[in-house]
C-alpha cells in the first residue's frame, strides 16, 4: 500500500488517468465474463470439462455488445503506445529501443506462464497422464494467448503505423475498416481464407484511434525534441508511463486526414448513435450474428476474425467512453480510486494471463474433494453457483497474482540499455526477428487443436521458437549487440 500511495502522489498532473482506468476495467470485465459464462460438466470418462454457456443463453447475446471489451483494450493500447513511442524518441531512442522496452512488459510475464505450464505438463506426463489430456488442459489455460498474438503483432507494427497516422490521420483506420469489410464479404461468399487479414486489420483500426486520441492531449515538441512543460517521468511509474512527451508539430488537417479524434460530448453522442445504428442494421436485416463472443454453431464469428459488426460495437463504445470521461476523471482525482487503478495496472497482464489457470486449479481442487457442482447452464442451481464460483476464483487468482505479479511489476520499470556505436541495423533486425519468433510461436500454440497429443502441453516446436525469440529479446535488452 505504501508503494501505491507513493505512485499516486508522484502521478504527473498531465497524465491521462482515464486511459489507465479503461485498461483496468477492460481486463476485469474479460476475466469476470470468462468466469461468469463457464459451465462445468463431465466427459464420457468422468473427467471435468468446461464450455461457454452462451450457446444456451440466446437472450444474453445483446449483452455481449457491452461485455466484449477487447476493442477498449486496443484503443487504450494505441494511446499508451503512441505516448511511450514519442516519449522515447524525445530521449533519443529509436523503434528498436521502443520494441525492446515493450517486450519486457509483454514477453516476461508470458514466458513465466509458459514455463510454469510446461513444467506442470512434464510432471503430469511422468505421472502417466495421457498427452491428449495434458494438451486439453494447457490449451484451455493458454486461451488468453489468442488475444496476445494479435496485440503483439499490433505492437510490432506501431512505429510504422504511427508514421502513417502522422501523415494520413483518420484516413488510415477508415481504410482498415474497408479492408475488414472486404474480408466479411469474402466470408459471406464462402472464401473464408480471404478474410484472415482481418485478424490484423480490425485491431489495427481500433489501435489507430488510440493514436488519434493521444494527439488530442499532446503538445508540440520544442526545437530540441522535447515537449513543452512535459511532466517528469519516474522509473517506478505505473504501466503505460508518466506523461505525454511529444505530439503533432503542425496544425490538424481537416476532413478524414485529421490527426486528432473529436472528443466533445457531441462527438461522443455521434459515435454512440452511429455505432448502434450500424450494429442494428448489420445484425438485424444483415447477416452478422448478434453475439460479439464466439458461439458454437454460428455461421459467422464476429471476433475471429473481427467483423464490421464488432467495429460498430467499438464505435459505440468509443462514444460511451467519451460521454463518461468527465465524471470518470473527477472520480480519479480522489486518492483511493486512483490507487486501486494503479494497483490493477501494475499486474494487469498477469491477471489476464492467469485467470483461466485459476479456473483449472479451482476445478481440480473441487473435483479432488468431491465438491465440484456441475449444474446445467441457465438452471437455478447454475445461477445460484455464480456468486460463490466467482468469489472462489478471485481468491485463487489473487494467490497466483501475488506469486507471479512481481515479474510484471518489475518489468514495467525496465529501461533498455542503450549505447552509442555501430550495429544499429543488425540490432534492429534481431529485435524484429525475436519479436516475430515470439508471435509465430504463440500463433502455432493457439492454432494447435486442444486434443493433440502434446506431452508438454505446448507444441515442442512452438516452445523452442518462443524460447529462442524471447532469449534474443532478453539479450538485446541487456545491451548485447549495441556495439559493432
């Protein structure tokens, strides 16, 4: 608590606290949503299994328009990435430095999760557990890595996409939305493989809006490259950094090439109304599903890959965010709420990565003790079990965060070693290769079926590629390769 008080007291006056609140709320809603819709049953062998209750609760589909908060995470990610990138460049760093700093925050906690799961899988295999069963458990625990693959890819592209934003402004997300529309058209005509680009285009579109939001608060840099009246940064600042260090140096353009996001109350109402109207058209007379989460049996999936309907939800959510901004900022001026937001953000990725592992551990514990309820989805018993189920899961997750959260908290304070000298091109290439290896490895794991006979839970090829990529990034962060 003392550290949280210190961080709260040292928060720069210009910090956009609302961004931190939105990040914390988004991840919290994801965790509660995954836990809340879980249905526990048993397979033919009597082993516990889990699946989503959404398929049995069709009346709840419109609620997913609020519960699907991944667009919010990419929106605030765009803001935070633009802020940290411009801040680092003001200190003389480059895109490779920035990627290495981001890798410390994103890759370290992920590495811990994979290594712990691999160790547990190895022990289970030595005890004679079937490899297919091991893979099924690890597959469930690593479902969050589906999202992380997309986010890591967006992070890698941030320097290039921010340069496009500086030149073309809001025309960039509009072009990306058009590409998502073409992907949806391909899916509707049976050419699903032509829509795979939407996995990237959809999230990039929302991420670009975060750039535009950041530009509404940034101040023009001085002749030496630093911002006027930029608040000082601290090594112990909570995630997403301290203050805006730089921003647009020229006046905003008119029309779709403007760099700054309209943030007035009128703009918020316009985004909310247009997003909802478009969503109703796409999911009413249009062929897009109402649910914004995966539902087995639906012909289309609004999430995998992101669809126009999901981007309409993102637009409506943006409007709601702008409308609630004033009251939220007043709330965050109070010490208590702001300390809570700081605390969640210090371990926000740990919470996200481990929340399904917490469910596995609780299910295993209750099954071992013979106290695991398995009520049918939507039944009175299932609803009555929701509150104790969530409370027990929160307790298990709290233990996991206490154990593994310090890894993320320390990573948030990391700064890559930088030395002048030759080898910059090689270092940048190695940084890109390391990041690519991590993304490819996580993609291989996510694409491997949940019943594949993998004795280590994670495919061996994916594990080796991941460790190689993470190892290269770790060496580069320590300063290796900065000299020619």
